[in-house]
C-alpha cells in the first residue's frame, strides 16, 4: 500500500534518508524505530503529504501522492501526529467527527451512517464516557486516544501514527497496539507507527523499519533480530533482545482486565 522509490530526504547538507526503496503492505503492523533526530517523524510526514521536500516517489496503492487531490489522499491515509489538541469548548465527539470530513456533503453535514461511525470509533478506543467532554479538560493520554479515534473515523486503508503510545501507561499501551494489530490483521489495513519502545515493536509487530545513518532497514521481526540491526542501533553487540521483551511480556500477561485504551 505504501511504496518508497529512490526516496531521499534531508535538511540542508544533512541527509536523513538516502535512496530508500521499500514497501509496506496491507494487513501488516510495522514499527518505525531509530534514534532521536534520525528522521522518523520526517518520513511519516512525507508519506502523509505534509512534507514535499524530498526526491524520489511516495506511492499509495500505486498512485504517487504528488498527483493526488487532497480529498483522495484523505480517503486513503489518516495521520495521527504528536500534536495535542487543546482547543477550549471543542468536544471529543466533534474532534472525532472531523475524520468524516472527506465523506460528508458539500456543506459538511453528517448523515446517520457518519454519526454511527463516529460513535463506534470512540467506543473502540474506550472513550464512550468522554464524548461530551472538552479536549482542554483532559490528560495527554486521553487526548491521544481521541485523536486515534478521529483517524479510525476517517476509515482509510493506510494509518500512520507518530509515537502514539508516548503518554500511555503499560496496560493501555498494550491495548492500543492490540487495536492497531486488529486494524491491520482483521481489516487488512496498512498501519505504520513510530515508537521508541522496542518491547512493543518486538512483541507485537509484523515488521520493523529501522532508520540508521541514512538507511532504512525494513525486515520482519525475526529477520531484524537475527540481522543484529537492533544491537547495532544501541551500539551494544551483546544486548539480549529477550531481556528487552521481558518487562513487556510480564506486564501484558498480568493484565486481568482492560477498560479500552
């Protein structure tokens, strides 16, 4: 669903990614990892069409995003950024309803089916009781869930998320990534998210895309582990990947009940 062809991007004389060729298919959950400043967010923004200062091509379902109209792009890709919505008097259900904008009529009026999709998106992230709350009265983690619900309401085959688990505790992190798994595996969506949490990436994703020194290594999780790329990222050749996964595995197994995200 996402293809990068001879993709290069950088700032001034600094090259973040150089002549990358890879693809991210439907039905797969991929974690984008790398050190700070290596270009993870820059890559996501380029794929989303928010940063056109690159060479090469970005294709969605075989179409170059450079030739896609905004409405067509909005029906193909949803992007959850790290920005926090703190607009006073803006209710959560109104924020989620923005995700239906590409589908509403010319005056932006939602139909019954749109309202049902908004309600289901809010429910799927465990925020039913917050629908009428305003965004300025909520925590960062709660706001993040609502922004993810907005992406779900947008109902796109491709979903990008920039560090979606940053403000969530361990059980809620597990629930969120489980939801992303479901979207990928049962609904056939292509889900790509950046994260600094290796335990999440190794335990729950189908593949990992690692940004390191201008290159993008995109491999299945077993191949990534066997290739030693993660150990090289941490400059620790003797690092045990099993030790990285252990805390997450223990916590996930001890979650007796979940209240959504």
